[in-house]
C-alpha cells in the first residue's frame, strides 16, 4: 500500500507498475496529468490492484492499467474531461465510464468489457478491444471517426443498441434486418423496446 498526502500540486507520480499496488486513490491529486499503474511488457501481471479511485481530474490525459488483472470493476473516468489515452488491456474491467464529450484519441480495452458507451468523442483515432463478444449494451452517440457498422457486426451478442449520427453505405437491407430483434437505449440511458438508430 502506498499513500501520498498533500498531492494537490503533483502532476506526475512516475511509473507505479514496479510497486504492484493494490489500492490507488488519486482523487486529491487534481493536477495529475499521467497515471501509469500497468505495464505493457510481456509477462507482466499485477493481480493485486483491485481498487482504483481517480475522482475529478480536469488535467489527466493518460491512464494506463495494462495487465492489472485484479482490476475488475468499471474504470470511472467521467470526471476527467481532458482524458486522451486509455490503456486497459489485460485487466478484467466490465466497462469504462467516459466523459460525455472530450478529446479521447486512444482506447484499448480487454475482452471482459460488457458495456460500451461513447458519447460526443470527435477525435478517436484508435479503438482496440480484445473481443467484442461479451458486449451486451452498445451506445455510440456522435462519434464520427468510429466505424459503427464494423463495431456492430463484431458485437454478435449485443442486446441493446443506440447509434446516432451514422452515415452508412450498405449493399442491401440484410444488415438492418439483423437489428430488428435488438432492444435499445434512449438519450438518458434508459431501456427502450427497439434499437435506436
């Protein structure tokens, strides 16, 4: 366990992966720009990390929890409007909670993710998910750089879908017909009886 007090002026804690932290709370480090807890090196695994609290951090740009296998809850980043890079492969998180708009460029997620909700992210360059098979709920609102047809085709077990501001060129209606059995979500995240396109 590592505790840092009086952290309101700290912008960088260095690479914490060598500490194999179990609990990390940086909610008071409001000037933190980068948080590196995981490691991309082959063979690295941190099964200790089971709790991560980031809180509201307007300056945070990068979060890296790669190969922190003990992390299994949602990765909460809604209070980080300037987040740009999220690296979470090798974890067991079920979802990532993103701000409703911002500057996200890179998202790397594990196959354990069952909910994907991305809203008003106009600058995404790279969305890399190990497997889409566990995704049950898919919501992509106003994210023009994402190929929503490709994502939806990969989400073979999706049950609820909401996609807005899409521009598709599809050869026939068979793809649309495959969506008839799906339920949806409204703009408030509430369930609807039909998929929302």
